[in-house]
C-alpha cells in the first residue's frame, strides 16, 4: 500500500485501505497499535468522609481522558480483554488527615491479587497549612491478568476513630491509568 507514505500497516481486512489499522510502523520506525488496550481516568468529584477508621474504599475515577479499546467502565474498573501483562499507575490525594492518621495504604486490586504500597504514617507525612491537611501518594505495578479479570484502586487510612478523610476531586493529582504491555 503506497497511500500512506510507505508506512508498514497491518489491518483487520484483506484490503488495507478499507480495514481498521491494528498495527502501523512509519519509515522512521515509530510504531502504533491503536487497538491496544490503554486508559487514563481522573478523579473529578470528591469522595468525602470515606476513610480514617481503617475503612477500605474504592476510588472513583469518573472523568475518562482516553479509553483505547473501551475496557474502562467510566467509574472505577478496568476489565482485561485478553490474557497478558498489564501496567497500572495511580496517584491519590487525601485531605482532612490528622496527626493520629497513623496508617494508610493504596492498593491496586486485581482479580488475581492485590498490590499494596507500603503502609505509612500519613499523619506524620501530611502537608499542613491553615486549610489543608493533605498528602498525595502514588503507586504502580506490572500485573498478570487473564481475559475478563478486573483492576481497580482501593485506599484506606486508619487511626482516626471515624471516617473523616476525603479523597479530593483533583484531576491533576488523583488519577488511574493502565494498559496491556504484552
């Protein structure tokens, strides 16, 4: 096919000019796979008073920036379309922490297992100003998933005696992304 500047292209049709591109490499060696599962979603609405007393909560990421292959549900869960290795990344901003917020975790939860960030004393780590008692924490891992397995983000904070910690609706510091590696 000489219609695209001599790019090497694989499509899902016997006629490359009418089929959907599933793999393409330019003459410069740049490779794209437009159907390869990948997504990025952000947390645009706060979840208030959801943890603090060791309550585990699933984080909602309701603003989808992109969802290549339509495998993210638009709320909080990615579903693997095929068996393979996936990478997931997350960052979560917590607010209304206190000195007695003595433990907390971020988990990437998949059907096969959970991947937990190291527990920390969020109360000691928090940023404190007149109106903020916050911390932003990140976590990433490569996982093994089977077709139809799911992944979502769960957090918890403990030591406060009540669920008074908020998950801030902040699209720049609270997000969930992932995709199929191979």
